[in-house]
């Protein structure tokens, strides 16, 4: 039973980050050309966002942007799952993952699509009603609530990727018992600085300034590389955190 699970160890920030970065570099190299293809998908996504979104207008739901995000999520899912499996010492090529011969890929993809849908519903609801400070406050509170839920459920992805028996909401909530605060600190502390940097890159466009096409192209490349780096690092962090919290139960080993 979940309540009988031994308490997981604390998550030392420095050791967790150091091991995750080492594992991320190894996994990217091991996946080889798949890493290059994933990076191209991310760059294409950023380029399409730049074409479709007017940064000078208030944030609102756009169906074409949602469809771009949907397609990229589906395309990146096998790579993401392969990263988890390699870091946690499991095997499986991308075709084997897609065909379900290396873990429950459909369930893994369903979780990703669920959060994409949640974000889409939030964007649409904020676009439909409320302006100014009301919309900002509502968006902040809703976003904060979603962030908390994502932190609590974050270990569901590595658990699903390796087909672990605790790949359930109850299982991962029990796994993070006593470590949720440290888990959130590590994830938010990792995501926030690059996210702010990516936003700063588009600041002149959001202010309505005329930006030369070459500068826009460089911004797209820089933003895409930041997003790709975040994808890799966050995946490695979740895998490392899952390994550390799961280790007292079944001794998961880390690669490399």
C-alpha cells in the first residue's frame, strides 16, 4: 500500500542537478540523429509561433497555434520517452516506443496531450472574458494552480516511460511525499531563468518596435535552442529525481 512505502530521501539540489546534466549529455549523444530531428521540430515550432502570433496584441487562444503545438507534442513524444528510458537504464528504439513494445507509449502521450489541452482551455477561457487586471489575476491564479498540479504529477512521466508499477496518480503522489517542495524548487528554479531569457528576446517586438528580419531569425533560433535545452534538462531532472525517490524501493540505476 502507498502508506507503507518508505519515505524517499531528500533531494540534494547540487547533486541532483549535476547528475541530471551528465545524464542529459549522455542521452542526447546516445540518441544521435533523433536529437537533431527533435531540435528541428522545436525550431520549426518557434518559427511558426513567430509567424502566427502578433506579440503586440494581448495573449489569446489561437486555433492554428494550438494545432502547431499539438503536432509538435506528438512528434516529440517518442524522443522524450526515449530520453527517460535511457537515463533510467531502459532500452528501446523510437520505433519500438511508438509501437508500444518499449513501455506504454499511448499513456505517456495521453499525459502530454492532457496538459496541452489544459493550457489550451485556460488560454481560451482567458481570451473569452475579462480584461485588464481581472484577466491578469485570473490567469496568474489559474497558472499557479496548474503549475502546482504539474509538479505533483511530474514523476508520472518517467514512471510511465519505464512501465513502472507506480505509474499511477496515487503512486507518484506517494513517491513525492515529503519531497514535493524540493521537487518544485528544483523544477521552477531550472525553468524560470531560461523562460525569462526567452521572453526578453522578444521584448522589442512586444513593444511594437520594428525588428529587422535577420534579428527575428536569430531570435527564433535562440528561442528554439533554449526550448530544446529545457526539454532535455527537465527530462533529465525528472528522471534523476524519480530514480532517487524510487531507489529505496527497487534500486533503479542511473545511466551513464
